[in-house]
C-alpha cells in the first residue's frame, strides 16, 4: 500500500470530501447560471416525479466558501 507521501495531489484532493463537495457546488451553480442566462429550463425530481423549472424560476444559491 502506498504511503501518504506517494499519493499524487489529485488523488489526495479526491479523498478530501470538503474539496469535492465545494467543487460540485461550484459546478452546479455555474450550470444553473448558464441555464438562467440562456433561457433554458432545468429538470429535477420532486415527490418521485420529474418537474420542469423554467429559466426565470431558477434560483441561484450563494456558495458557503470559507
């Protein structure tokens, strides 16, 4: 088994759940902004049903970065 010094930086970052969660949140936020700006709806699941959210109804969340 490789010791911690032998893990490359990408592998090390992927093991840090905070880094991964922040990256995913930024990616989702960026996609939501893109959809809102281009007028494209998004789809989500609510109560086990697919729901369409029109671009003007998309809410952009703030990032809680430290």
